[in-house]
C-alpha cells in the first residue's frame, strides 16, 4: 500500500531515531501492527524488526511521534521489552521521508557474525560529555565504524577510517588492522550508537581487553557537546533527505547525487565532474548511472511541459527545496561574516 507523505502545516517535523537490542522472537507478528499504527498516524521512514530487536528512523507530527514512542516503550505488543531504548530526536523543516517501510530482517544491523551478541556482552558506554577526555588519551585506538562515504563528510580528529563499503566488511578490517595483543584499549563511534554496540560485542568475542563506545553515537555528541568544545570535524551523514547534520543537529550543507546517492560537499559540487541531477565526481566513470539520472530528469521535464505530475516529483521537489534552503542559509552566513569583518 502506497501512502504519500503529507505536507504538514506545523513548521517543524519531529524526527526520531530509535534502536534497542532485545529478544523479540515474535518480531514477525509485530510487523503488521506496527505498520498499521504508523500509517494511521501519518508517520514515515523506516523501522526494522528482527529477533534481536528494533532499529530505525521515522518522522511525523510531534504528537504522532510521541504516540509512537509510547507504543514502543509501554504498549502491550512489546510488553516493556523496549524499555531503555536509545532514542534521539531532531527536527526537519519538511518531511524527510517519502514513504513508510516496516521490515522484518535477520539482523537490525547486518554484521553476519553470530558471536556478536550485544544482549549478552557489550563494550563500555561513554557519555558524550566524557568522550573528549577518552579519545585524547595516548593509549586509546580510536576507530570510526561507519562506511567510507559517511566518514568522507566528517569524523573525529585522529580517528582511523576502516574504508568499508558496508558494515559486514568491518570484520575483515579487524582481522587485518587490529590486534588484541597490541591494541589493548579500543574506542569506537558511529552515527547513533547501534553499530558500535555490535562492533564492541564482536571485538570482545575476539579477545580485545577493553572496548569503549560513544553512547548515543555522533548524533548525541553533536546534540550535547557545545561546538566550541567539540572534537568533531565536518558534518554527520544521516540516512534521510536532510543528508547531513551539524552541531545542535541543525541541517547541514551536504546534498545527494541523484545518480549514485553519494553525499556531496560544497567542494564536490564545485568539481567539473558535477552536473546537477545527472552525475558527480564519485560516479563520473559510471555512464550507465548518468544515463538513468538524465532520463529521469528528462521525463520530469516532459511531464511538466505537458502540465502533468511525474511520479518522481515529490522527491525531486523536496530535493530542490532543500538545496535552495541550504543555499539561502549559506548566503546568510556569508552576509553575517561580512558584517563582522566590516
């Protein structure tokens, strides 16, 4: 059943990221009820259920998201099993998701390592306000557990980049670059904390002595730690149409390539290989993607010329609106900077 994302009258949309490792042997039976609840409350985004728990990011009216939180934490269907779930809120000026997806999967974050079981063993949580002191220690090996395109937008200073294309490759990185006999203390971080829970459990299963991870992930750090005290450099990639956020979880400057979906910085968009809505430096050598993007753009333009609505208009218009808003914010920031200089 397709449901079109509404245009809310409220000036802000509440975005909720949630995860919890918990025993949910009845996950398959829960999926329909959870999907029906979200549809009835006009909530959009993605929720993943597995026997090991729940993970996802959704958005909707503030009152709808509050109702969903109560449904998950205190509702009869979950019977308290999600109590203590990691939940983070942010806002968006427009709905950042085009549809709702509630899916049943083997894992809520895919590592394909049965020995990694956060419900039984997990690393030491480090609160955001204590993170700077930890990562500045000389005896700490700091590892970014995210994928290469995420690291490219921003990371913590002196963090190691595993250069992975997907999380399942993290096991290979550990095997070739980390040694439990040498790397006695490892600190890890990820976007919201979920990957680190599984990664820390995996490292402990491989004999690493002490493993730390940032509680609530980068998003909680950016929300909690003032910019003037921050060790974060750049923006944090998020998996929705906001593309990236910065300190205070404000929407960042990054955009998405409509051909390959790679996040793009201002420098990427200034590259000669960049063509708006067609290609970018990261897919410059993949003409098949350019052709598909160009044809999609052509179909949208033809539909407009005929006075028709194209099926891609919703995402196309949302992307254009976000790009314009980011350009306006950048211009306002430059104007403020000129005023201070003058």
